[in-house]
C-alpha cells in the first residue's frame, strides 16, 4: 500500500504550514490533547486512501490489501522505534494501552508473595491490570504521592525484597508531572526489578530513550500526543523480558504457512510480533504512520520544545492572573491543570468561547499540542481573566 507525501507540505519548523493540516483551528482553540487529539488532514487523507482501496472503488484497487499493508506496518514500527531510540524488533501494536499492559500482567509467571508498586495517583489503566493479580496472591503497593508528584526516594521506600515490578506513568494524567524515568529505571535495574512505563501522556510530544531509562516494558495509546486514532496502542519490550512472558496465541504470533494453514505448527516470531493474535487495526496503523510522518516533517525536537514552551506560556500567564496551578512548578509536559473554583463552570464557559479543555477530578486541565500558536494561548488567558476569580492575591 503506497504512502503519499504530505499535501500541503510542511517545511521544518513552519507552524503556518503545519496548521493547514488542522482545519479545526479555523473556528476553535483545542487544548485537550491529554484526552483525544484531533485528526490532521494528513491522517484523514491517508485513512481515506486506505478505505477507498478496501472499498474497491477504483478498477485497480486491491480490496484484499494484507500483503501491501505489511510495508506500512513495518515502516510505522520503525517510526515508533525511533521515538523510543529502540530497535524496530522490540516494538509492536496492541488494541489500546490496557491491552498492552495486560500482555505484561498476564504473561509473567507470578508467584504468591510477589509485589507490584504503582503510584497512588495513577490513571486506572495502570492499576487494574495489576490489581487483578491479587487473586493470585500478588500484592499491590501504592507509592505515596503529593498532588500527582513523587520522588525516586518515594519509590525506593515503597520497594520490598518481594517487589517484582514497578509501573509508573511517564507523565501523570492530571498534574502533568513528569517522572524521572532514568533515575527510577536505574533504581529498578540495581535491584533486579522489572520497570514498566505507561507513556500515553508523553510519547509523541516527546521522545524517550528506553535503554537509558532501563525500561523493560512500555505502552502508549495513539489517540493523544501521537495524534492518531482511538483503538490502537504501541508497546515496547526488552528482549530479555520477552523470553519471560507467555504470549497470547492467535494465528499471527508466528510465521504463516499459507500453503498449509491446517498444519497447526505452533511457532513464535523471535521479536515483539509474537504478541500479535490476529487481524490488526490496519486503519489505525495507517493513521499513525501519517501522524508520525507529519511530526517528523515539522521536526521531532521542535515538537518537544514547542509543546513545553506553549505549556509554560500558559502556566506563567495563569500565575500572573492569580490562578493557582495544581502543579506549582513550571510544567515539563504539555499539561497545565488549574485549581480553579467551579472548574466545571469555567470549562463550560471556555467551551462557549470555542476554547476546548477538560475537567478532571474537579480541576480544569488544558493541554496544548505543538501546532497551537502563542496567540491562541494568549486568547485563552484573556478568556480566563474574564471568567475566573483569582485564587490568590
């Protein structure tokens, strides 16, 4: 299945050209990428091309596109591996973040008395796959947090001789706190503890070196900062961990013998593909390929720098307005959350002005992506000034 060049093209760092891929910017300011990102023209056009092929509308369209799709799948795996500074063989796809984390939770040979440590501020995705293990005699220990933040010492104090796994979010969904993955990974590595990361609130906005952080397993849905569709996630696993996990079995877990499909010879791929069970989310992978192609055209380092710049401009402006941030220090992610009085009312008032944020846990959460402009941040601050009562003098 061929992929097309970006139309319109996006020169490196050209925000105006980038924004032409986001038609929603004509009539609203979208600051809710920590929930779901809008789909760019690059993504929707790639999806439409794929759907027209599957439809068979053109005489030459190959409806059964399984073979031609394989190259797109491999290209997309390579794009994701580049984000993680990993080998392509270590990366593959799952239906969502929870499904990916369950590969780890279900695949290990847990023993009664094993323990898992997670921060007590986690999104449920990073709790329930491990909490269910309590039925097998596995204990869940919560790392204490303060306003969604924690230190490496907090992690260290939670560990026991029986701790087998630590699982943390790279960026906390409410506060925007960015965990020190390299320090936590080093701690786990030194104590021979597996280290898992839910990267959904960071991957795409930022790149990550999984080797430097000693990460054994990582999962991230594609519909937030990766700017893809819902219903797809990427995951990474270290080769040494792969050999410890029992994979689910379907029919794509190993090489397919198309001439003897009834031979039933169970053989696994020697890389992350062994965790495939069956038909993949082709449309989601096509979308992710286009989203990452757009990101790469703009420049990955520029994406990270600009995401943090916009979040800090927003946070500093809120501070100047006398509005209390849930996380007091400058944001190191794309998330800015306010301890606003009547957060639900503020959220609705912003929406009335076509400024889209989110209300989570009774707080106002705003999360600009890299195509957002400084002028849009300033318009948001002007709206907050009209709407909000300062929370401090």
